[in-house]
């Protein structure tokens, strides 16, 4: 059946009809949408409405209600004389109504209502006039799946008395000759809903009301997760205290995989405990990290979130509502999570800057905070600011690094890789450097680009963009050296296929398809993991990798920051820049603790071309060896790794390069830059 098939009357009057049964219930059973604009609404009226909603719910029906809240005389007087802000009075009035309703409404009906709100099937907005009079019109429209409509208007309010007890009359419109009236009512409602009706203001129902209603819902699916009681580890307690002692500011420089996320959330909970409330803002580098942070927040007891990324219209209204409600004291806790890209927008900054007190900022991978687009932010007045990074200093960007410290404060707590491994916060690992060669063409191209760089650095009029591009092309020759792939395929061809599992392969851009195909041809269950893979699909892939269904993941950069792959046991580094942020993050991904993983293995392909001249060999070794130095110093096979690579360096008297850490090389080049043209060929690329 449909609305068109109903035997409806042109009017319903209490003297002859039971309006809630003869009209409302009939229409609800055939409808998939119900719009209602009404002078008075009380939750007791919705309990009566809930009684006929079973079929409506099964059809995924949507209800939209616009109403004037039921205000007492004192409330109206408070509005009129300005003793309270309108929003304050409206919120308090509805809160009183809800507290009363929780004791008087039948449990099952209210449970239905709670489920409707929880499932976003019921939306409510509040209308109030701009001259302090009462919004009092009453009409509604039912819609079915075929597009048929039934409109009605009359004296009935959306209250228990209006629907069932009072003497009421409604007029009904559904015939072809009444189409103009139906269209007119539909347009009137849409104008109300979009807040475009003159002399009226229509606002979202405050989220605290939704929360209270939802809290009554019962059933097998919980409304919210119980916060997990997490006892801070000793090193986390030190980090918490360090931030508290620095007036809720500072940078946590903690090795990847040591729990920076949980540590920062523990700090935020201490802040909320001291202040009594918190508006938490979290910045992340990539959208796929948002849900990961939400999971951790939920585990810590946070319940309400606004995801601020993508089209601005998809989040601005919700964020604006929560900021307003927080400032009014209606909500005591909210979490807004955004990407650095959206955090740089004027709209986000304007809204967050309106938070009045008790605000807390967490910047995940805070080295991104130093980009130029973030330096005009309006977040400086937030009460607490915590930056997280294993590598907070920016590579070849001193001004960006200085800005990060000026905003968050200094590093107040460090937890390095060696300590984390000793304390079993991270897994031990063995490090296996694999020497790779250049072929003739690669060596020739590298030499030509190096000559070009030397010329450009000596030319005062040289274009900095061209220098960066030549540097990029030269580093890409190392990243894409053909011999690396040949060695990888040989190593995996020699392994028993089922002995390989939980293995990552990091490759250069443009090579993922070739490597994935070749590993598949070798008989491995392999999958690519890059920006071409849909976001929803990524979680499925990671789950299959965790279970061992997928043996090998081939990635470019998607696994560098934030993505948890703790089950990883082996990793092959075919491609890495000289930027320590990249390879330190990658190592951290691999060393996360996981059941049945006692040790991790890292295979690092290092280009040391034996056909190169002594100077060129030194140039390339100076770019490749800082990574070796960083990786080998904490490896359980440090001595063997040094022996393996040392005998390639000994003929050139370059053994000392095995002890040059990335930031030491960086500082040396800062001092020498521009003084010796021979140094220009070995400057670490700015990637």
C-alpha cells in the first residue's frame, strides 16, 4: 500500500475521531518521511508518536520536527528583559521538560524515541521569533516511497494533550486539486528548516538534549563505550608531569610506537579533571588517522566528536553548534579532530578561536605545524598546547622548527629508541644492510646531475626551484636503482613461501605496480598500499595483513605516519630519502609490540657504486650512511651490521661515516654550506 491507497477524510475532529489512531498511525505505517512544524512540543507527545513507529523504523523513515520549546512565564520574562541569553533559556527549559519526561513517559515508547535519535532518524530544530512572541503555527506532511504526500494543518500541538486528550481538529490535503496547498506547505517547511523564514530564527536542538534522550536507550548495542581504565606507565607519568609543570604546554619527543597518542590523551584527561571540562582539538597529518584517533579517544572515555575535514559545509555547522554549547555551559566535553590542511583554513580558525576557556590542543606529528600555511593560525590562546613527534625538528627548515617551539614551548620530555627498547615498550630488532650497485646509465645520470648542482650552487643567480628539482631527480636515481629490486626478488625467491608473513616493502614512487606484480608472480599473497587504494579498502587490507591472509604489503608513503601495523615482522627498505623523519617513522611502525613477535628484522638497501670515482663514491656514501648509523646503533646485531658494510668503506677510508647520525650531518652542512663547492654535491635533499 501507499499513502494514495489510504481511505483518508478531509478533516478529523475529536468529536468523531481518535486523531492519533485514525490519522497519525495510518499515515506513519505507509510513510518514509514525516515533517512537522508545530507551536508546542513536549517529549510526552513524542511517546505517543513512538507507539506507531515500528513499521516506519523498518522503512528507515526520517522525522523532522520544528517547534517552539515549552517555556514558563518566567522564561518568557527572562527573554523579554534580557536577563538571560535566548539560547540559555531555551536550553534550560527543554532540560526541565526532559527531566520531567523521563519519569512520566512509558519506558518502551521512550526507548523507541532514544533509538530514533541515536540512529539519526529523528531531527529536531527549535524556532523562536525575533520579537519575543511565540512561534505557534501547526502543520505537517507525510511522504511515502512513491512520492505521494499527505499534508495537514489544524489546532493540534505536538503534545500529549494535542494529539490524544484535547478537543482538536485538523484539515487534511491529499487530492490532485489540493496539490497547490500541499506544495505550499512543503515549501514553508523547507524555508523553516533552512532558517530562511523572515522574522524567525531556527536553531539546531542543543546536542546535550540528544545526549540525554539517547542515554535512556536500552538494548544489546551500547550507547557509548565504557572508558577503559588505563594506568600510565612510569615513563608516561613522567611525560604527564612534565607538561603539567610547564603550564600545560610542551613537546613530547617520543620514539615512534611508544604510545604518544595515549600519553597525550592521559594528559588531556588530567586537564579535564582539574578544570572540570574540556574542549579538545586534535590535529593530524592525514584523514585516515582521524578514525584511529577517535577509537583511542573513545577508549579514554570521550564520546562526542566533530570531524573537521573535507567540504567545509559538512562540518562547520556542527562545530559552530558545539563551540556555542560549550561556551554556554551546555556541554562539558567535546573533541574536534581535523587535518593540518583544514586547520589552516580561516573558517576552522575563526570557530576555534571563539572557545572561551578550558581548551586543549594536541598536534600529532607536530613537525607539520611548522609549515608556512599554519603560521597564521588563531590557536595561540588555547589553554593547553601539546605537540607530539619522534622528530619535531624540521629538515632544512630552521624557521619552521623555531616556530614550533615558540608555539608549543620546548621539548619537555624525551623517550628515545634505546630506552624504549630496554623498557620493552618497543620490540628488539636486527638490522641487515644490503649493498646495491648503480648500473652504467644510473651512474652517468647521477654524475651529470651532480655537475649541474655544483654549477647551480656556484651561480649567485641560480633558481632555488631548479636546485631543488635537480636534487630531487638525483635522489630518485638512488631510490630507484634497478639492482635493489633484483636483490629483493632474489632474496624472496629463495625463501619458503609460507615462511614469509607480515612483511612490508617500501619502494619509490612509480614502482609499486612492478614490484607487486613480480612478488605475486613469485607466489606470494601481496597487496599494494598507496594513495590509489580507497580509504575504506585500506582498513580491510590492514586487517587481512594482520591475520596473515596477505603476506606482503608494498607501500610508498602511506604507512609512514600514524598507521598502526604492529604485526609487522620484516621490512625491506628499497627507497628512503635522507630525511630522518621518514625512516625513523618507518622503523617505529615496525617495532611496535605485538603478540608472538619477539624480534623484528629490517633489510636496508644501501647504494655504494663500486664503478664510481672516489669523490662520487664519497658523495653517495655520505647521503646513504646516516640512515645506516641511525638504524645500526640500536640493533641487536650492531657489530655484525658494521662489519657487513665496513669492508666496503675501508678502501676509501670512509669508515667514520658509519657513526655520522643524520642531524649531525645536517648541522655540519649548515656550517659549511656555500664555503666549498665540493660539499654541494652531498647536501642532504630537502624532502
